[in-house]
C-alpha cells in the first residue's frame, strides 16, 4: 500500500507531463460564501471512460455528514466516473481551493489523441457550472475557455 | 390512456389492493447518493397528478426494499398522514436499490341466481365495489369526463352502482358451486423507484421471466434531460412489443398541460424516452392478456409504474 502511494506520488510529480490546465475560481461576493467543489476530467473524443485529473472537496470533514456526501452534487462528473473512483485518490483528490488560479498538470501517461476537457464546480448555497473545451494531447497551443458564474478562466498550456 | 388505466385500476384494484384508485406514486427525496451513510426519505400517495399530495395517503404496509446485494431492507420512521405516507430507507450498501411495492391478486365477478357478486375484499374502509359486469357503464361515465373516483367512497349520485356488501367473497375459493358467469382477472403490478449509492449495479435487473417486467438499458438513476433513455419491457421474459407506456412529469399544477407522453415500445420491447426537462417523472404501463397463472381466471392484467429522477446535464 505504502509502495503504491509512493509510485503514484512519484508519477504525479514527474516533470514529463502532457501539458497543464489552469482553473480559475472566481471571487463571488455573497454574505455566505463557501468555496466550491470542483472536478476536472477528460474524455476521449472517440468515446471511452472519463479520467479524473482533479477533484477538490472537503476532505477533512468527517462525522455524520462527511465531505464526500456532497460529491454527487458535481452531478455530471459523478455520473461520468466520479462515483467509481475510490477517494481519496492520490494525485487526484485534494482539499477545496480558495478563489484564484490553480494549475493542474496533465499526467504524462495520458495517451496522445483528441479529448474533451471538462471542469465542473458546485458551491454550497450557490450555483453549479460545467465548462468544456477541446483538448489535444500533446498540448501544442495555448487555449482558453471561461465559465460565467461559478468558474472563471480555464486555460490550457503546453507545459 | 390515463382514463383507461385509471379504469383498469378502479376495476381491478379497488377490491384487492390498498387504495390505489388514483395514480399511486412514490416520491423519493433523492435517487443518487455518494456514500452509504445516508437515508432517502420517501412520500407515497395517490392522486390524479403524480406527486401532488392532495387525495389519499398510500398504504405502505407492504413496501419492499430490495438492496443491491439481494437482501431486503426495512422502512424506517413510517407515518401515515392525510394525503401522503412517509418512510425512510437507510441506503447502507453500495449499488442500485429497488424500492416499492408488488401487488398480486385475483378479482372479478360472478352471478348466483342472477344476482351479481364480486371476488376480493378491499382492505380498509369504506367499501367501494366495482365489478367488471358493471364496468361498461362505469367506462361510459369515465369517458364522458366525470372525474373518476372524485371522492373516497364514491357512492353518491352518478357514481357506479354499489354492490351489496353481502355479495362479496374474500377469495376465489369462496365462490359457491352454483355460481355462473364467472369472470375473474388475475392482477400483477409493481410500483417502484430506484436509488444508487456510489457506482450503479444491475444485479436486481435480471428478468424473472414472469409477468410484465422493466429491464433498464439506460440505468434508471443515470437519466439526464439531454439524453434519451431506453428501457426494455418484457412479458413472461419475451419482448413486450407495441406496449403503451405513459410518461408524466411532476409539477402538473405549474403548467397548462399535464405533459403526458404516450409512448410505444418497439419490436424489441424497447421504449425510448426523451425528457423535456429535468425533474421527477412517473412512468406507467399496463397490459392485459389471456394468460393467467391461475386456471380459474380468464384474464391477466399486468401493471408497471416507476418514479424516475432526471437530472440536468
């Protein structure tokens, strides 16, 4: 078990990656703000299983209503593959992020090809948004998409 | 079709089933859960428009909970209020659950010395009896637009004629030897909804090869409003081609139209449903044939009802 974690970590940390995605969580001025749950995943254009690159949720919350309870609110990610992921997942899951830009490396072992990148955000006492954009691996040129409410700019970069 | 199925329900069920004269529905609080530490809380009622608690509570004494591993669960915190019953189901195992009710029975009519009698005892007051001998005028009444079963115990002016309570026998074994014009119908029906915790499973969808069955092609907790769903219907394990199925969205009173889709299965018994919007849907199919399992019955009436939750993409 320890060994697999070590392997996973070393793979995630390897510099030979297939590009990166930067997800911006917008600052939203409301009386009661909770940072959103966010999932980032890719699906092969030709069809095939989704691969989760990142999921940010309340990892630390335990008890009667643990942080995992609300993962299904990321409803598209949940249906496309989130529900069959064992969480926490090394190199994939992590704590929720504060508003700002967050860079996610695309693992080097993602096979070259055409994909669709999805970013989904769901916020307690707030909204939910799904943004998608085409993604080629290896990533050659920078590309950009943007959410309207729960997500800000999403950028692709070759490194 | 609604009226027709209502009529079936009235004629077939009033005697044998708990108050199912109106459309019976389950309304779960949710159908998709991310872990096995939660409960689903369920409303159960009967009314004209699905999910609108404005007529009668459903009798939930016989609610069954089929857990994904084949074991049976137990409803918790059951209560019966005026217009709906409620219960909780602890979803403590991963996979897809089926929760609902199965009803089977034999009902019908016969004559003794020219007097009409009926078979089957309606559980709970008040006795409202209908016989298939009398269902022809009842059909006319329903078809002419009179609200079917407008009130519990519809026995007032204009309602179907009541049968003498002394002319009701509890089961087909009590039919006297000198009975004539015996007309018995076997009824089998199922009304259910689905809940998935974690990844879905299809262990509970293996056909039994008996009666009218629902076999999902699209898993019933995977429904999204921008994707068509497909479900296969079988009768005795064979594709139910040409089966009429109604699909009605909830929220009737916020719309002009009831939004009923009347759909038909294809030659493989597969129904394709497009969802006009996200929400809870009530799906209902019924079919009658002449293949009852009980030799004393001449007809078999099979019904299937499901509550389906459709999410936004």
